């Protein structure tokens, strides 16, 4: 049996090695790096900034991280470009709490189109970092490529220009600065280092062939450096590559792991242009997460599946530049006796560190500050486990493997939400965050033993609100986030919630339910209570995404409102609620508020002479509008708001009243009806009158008379009170319907008055030369008749441009200055101008011209590049304020252009003249 066990272990080791090799080959096709500085940019820039990036393509998602030099501002946006500089995608960085201390900018480009993935794999994709608005920084960009060693990278270095010595020659004032990055792998058998260099700007003038490059590894604590020389057959101005195999001797890996070694490179002929940087762990985002759940059943154990209740938790580890592990662990549902980090490899476990001393009340926060290279290598390879040992005789155990987390916008929250159930041996961690545009982002990680022994869990995700503490107008929502997902993780998904749901999300009264669905391969297998739930807490919701703070039990930013009119006016500031119901206060002495449906009206409990209504969830109140009476000595009865004519109250008994829209009116009264949502309709008059009955019936010996009025029978000998409403008559008009108009406050339409003659416009002398024109349409026709050109464009300026560029108008009417609007630009025959591009303003490197042949009736616009002379020099630079490149630091040889046009996106072309 011992021999069989040995053979089985050898076979397992061989299979694992083959899988590692295959995964490495796949990663090699999916891992990329980029160097960004002035020399590597599409258009060389005179900037000293340097950055490097690492990119990883996983399915249709591109994960990226950029390592910035110290003091560099966070870029305002990240642009992905093609070879000719066209923007394919622009992303705004969303800093997370895990990358700020490491000078990194991380993110993802989700749903990458197939043609863009092809550009990436063919190394035809560029990336640019745009500086913040208003800063003096320049854009830096670089070409994304599969450099040697990027798939097995463990350490990285960002190389920036070294501080020159006192005897170094002065640097050129307007030269292009250098920069570089180092991709460092480790041979685990010999502990030797493979250093792959990507750099530029270290060579002096005249160095082009067979150039010697010195590479030096400098440990701290006054240890001897290790130097070597490599020879480059040819050097380039934008990007150079070099490789080196070296070692630091004893304890070299420990020093590398803890950030105690720096790298320096320089050309033997130009040491004053040296580059240097500190070697740190891999230049990726380095955020690792594990979901803690019941481990898989052990075949050797007598009981393969432990009974409930089950515990759950999650663990988070971030890797700092100095190699330290920042850890955060949360556990619920079990008493913890031990908490450790362990590595596993080939069925052998090794303890990394014991975190038990950091554990308090379900949390373990701290720092592992003495990691070894084996610890770092295991973490980067996904071989570090978090192991939780429960106390008591049962010996319950939780474990989870730390794996790299995709840094999406959901990771802007400081911790995930734990979804668990004491009856299910599974758990899930969900990251939830809300961005400045009020969009909710979420990522899901699932772990444990799926019901029925399935290889992967099948589940759905539901967002559920559970809040009964305030405002019954807003119904509790249940939002289905995912209907059916098979797998262990889900990243970069989004959801748009209404403001009331976002407010509840920020208040911690929202829950997530992950329902484990039946496995189709095991239809007869069931599992009790297959739902994992958790309360969403700690999500920061931007204030513009919230409801009024005073209504959501948040600290008020204004004094409390106690006056009824103030309360009503405050209700007008609310966004439309989900259900259009209204909440009202019935006045003093009534503690419980009432909820009324949309369209209902009532008398204000604070003022009997005001009518209120519920209009789309908002309470609106208006003063009672009284009807004009045509009688003398009109008086207002007690308890009424409007006057009545004398004697009208004697037309019916004291109990006889009219009812309209749930409102009572005395016989003889006249009023304007209150009709939600418009309020009082002054064009309609209603009156309460007595309707006479046509026949009588005598009943019984008492001689009582019953008057039958329709289907109703009343014991009133004088008749029944009824409501009569009519609209005020309007006179016939001598104009057609298209010439009528309604004015505010008038019940009848009126004929529209004839238009007065428009005054003749006046124009500057250099703009108008064709005489007196009545309208701008006349001006347009005059220019076009002389062979001018016309072009439609979108403008956001307060006023359109005027000659000599062009005359802008919008159908003769002024255009709003606060929004973008379509305007028409007119150009005189023969005019020339520079086109305006939204992102950079007037582009002076292109000249457009309106045709110069008056004989043609139509107008054509053509645009051409400014022709630049051909230059010959070693280094070429283009200033963003100039159109043509020029040589750097040396005299150039100019050759006139001989008719060959450069092919670019500004090729001469006709524009739409309509």
C-alpha cells in the first residue's frame, strides 16, 4: 500500500505541474504591460512624468492597474486608443480604499468588444492617462504589449530619472525625459532573478548601435550592489527592451519582498541619464479576498457532512509596497478558538502566521509585517488559505482561499456584505457601492458545498427592502438582481435604483437574498432553507442620490418646520414617490397621520377655508375661491367661507345640503368646484338648488306625503337639494381654430392679434454688405446665392460665432445658452477657417475653405492638413501648441514636402453642405 500511495502522489504532482504550465501559457497570452512617459506617447511630449501599467484580459473584461511615481496626481480619465489616436473608450478612475497608499490606479473595462480584443492581442492598443483639469501636467501614453516575463512577474519597479550628480553635464532645457519599468521573475529552484527591462531616454547623442547598458541592484543597509552589463544591438527613441539573469546572494529574496532593493540602469556613455527605482511586489492592484465556509467533506472522516448550524465569514488581504500583508477577517455564527493563514501545495500545509491574537468580537484586523518570499509567492499564486478553527468538542472549521479580486467600482466600499444561513454550509460575499451618477455596482463571490453535490452552485440574487419606520407612501421594493447564475463569482454588474431605494440602502435597511436553485443534475435532492441572507451596511450613497434628509431621519440641514403652510411647501420639494399617495396631518390632537390616494381632496384641518388635494404624491392646498353674487346684503353664514344671498338658507331644511366631490354645500350657495389636480376651476359655476317633484303619494292615516324624485325618496315636502354646474358661455369668434389662443386667467379663447412688422436687423459693417434684409433667412439666401457655404453643427456657446469664421443662427430665433443646440454656420465664398473640436478647441493644424468658384450654385467645404516640412534628426518632438514637429537638441535637415500626403484621419474631404 505504501508503494501505491507514493505512485499516486507522484501522479498527482505531475498533473498539478502540467496544469500550472498550461495556466502559465494561458496567462502569457492574457497578460500585458505598458510604459507611459513623454517618449513612449503617440505624440512625444516634454514631460518628466513616468508611469507603468499591468493589464490582464479575462473573458471579455480587461483588468488594469497603473503604478504612478511619487507626487503624481491621480489622472482625471484613462483613455484606450488605436494606432492613429482615435479614442476607443474613456474611463474615469474610481479610487478604492485599497490602492491609495500604493500609488496605484486600478479598474476594469467590462464587455470589451471583439475587435478591441483583437487589437489588444495584436499589440495595436494604446492607453493614455489624462491629467486633472487645470493642472500643468501633460498627457502621457504608451503601447500595450506582451513583454517577456509579464506572465510570471513577482516583483516590479518603476524607473524614473535619477538625481544628477554635481559634476554631471546640464540636461537640455526642452529635451524628452526618460523612464522605464522592470518586470522581475524568480526561479524557485535557484533563487535567481530574471529581469526584463522596458525603458527609454538613457542614451546620449550618437548612440545607436551596440550600446552597453549597465544594470545595478542596490540593497539597503550599505550592502554591496550587484552590477552587470548587457549590450543592445540597436537603440530606439521610444521603447527599448533588455533582459538580465542575476542574483543578490543570501537573503536576496527577503530583501526584495520587503522593498529593500533598488534598481539602477544607465548607458556607459551617458551615466548622467541614469534611471532608478525601488523594487516592490508586482505592480498590480494586489487585493485578495476569501469567502469562509465549511470545507469540503473529508473522505477519511467517519461523518462526511457535518450537521448545522454552520458559521460563515470573509477575509480581505491587501499587499503593500513594502511587502506587508494588511488583513481584515470577519466571522459570524461560531466561537473562534484559532485563526491562521496557511499555504497549501501538493497536499502539504505550512503556517504563514497566526492571527488569533488579533481576533476580537468577530473581527481580526492587523498587519503581517515579516513576510518571506515563499509567503509572497504563495499569495500571488492563490495558495494562501484562511483557516478558522471553532472551539468546543465539535471542532467546527471554516476555510477559504485568498484569490485576487477584480478592482471594479463595487470595491469602493470598504468591506463586503456577508450572506449566510445557519442551515446552509455555504456563504457569499457581495461588494456594493454607489457612484456619483447614482448607479449601484455589485460583485458576488460564493463558496461552500452546493446542495445536491453539484460541482458549481446555481443561484439567483434579490435585493429586498425591510423598513417600516417611516413614510408609508413609499412601498417596500423587491428587486431581482440576477435571475439565474451558475458559478462561483460575478463581477462588474450594475443596477439603477430610485432615490428612495438608494436612501434605504444608505440607511442599512436593505437586505440581499441569494437563493440556491435546484440542481438539474440532481432533481431529487433537496436542501432545507436554501437562502443566504445579509444586511447591507456601510454603503456610502452620494447626497444627490438621497431623499430629503429630514424625511429620512437624517440630521437636518435647516431649522425644523412647524407651521402648516411651511410643511405644505416642504412637501413640494420631494421627488415623485413610487406610489403617488400622500401623507397628511389631521391637526392638533391627532397623533397618527393618514395616507390618502392620488386625486383625493379634503378641507385643510388647519384652515377651513383652504382646500387640499393629493396630486401625484404631493400635497397642494389652495384658498377657497368664492363665487360673485348678484344680490344685495350678501352675508357669510357661521362656519362657512363664502357669502350667500339673503333668504337662501330658508329654501330647505337645516339638514338639507348638496354634496359634490365629497364636499357639503348649503342650499342656495354658489361656488367654483375644486377638481384635482388642477384645483379651483373658475370657469365653472356650481349651485345647490331645490328640485321640485312631479307627483305625491299619501301614506298611512297621518297623511304624510312622500315625494319621489328619481330613485330617491325623501320626507321633505318642499323638494330635493341638487347640484347644477355649468361652464361660462363663450362668444363666437371671427377667426379659425388655428388663429385662436388662450390667455392665462381667461375662460374663453381669443383671436390672436396680427403680427406687427419686424424691425429690420442691424449688423456690423464688415458682416452685412448686401443692403437691408428683413430676416436672417434672407441673409442666408443672399450668402448662398453668391456661392457661399452652409454647415450644421452643435454649439454650447452662449453666442454663435460671427464672421470672418461664419454667421450662426437657429431659424431666426435665439438659442438657449445653458444647453447644447443645433446652429447653422454660414461662410462667404472664399473664406478660410480652422475647425473647432470639442475636446481641444480650434484645431490650427487643419484649414477648411469654402469653395472659390462662384459659377457653381452649391457650396462645398474642404479641409486639409497644414503641410509640414520633412525633417531629419535623431530625436523628434511635437509641442502641443504647434502643428509641425521639430528636432530636439540638434540642428535639423529640412526637406520640402514634394506632394506626398501623410495618411491620417484629417485627410482632405468634403463636408456636408446641407
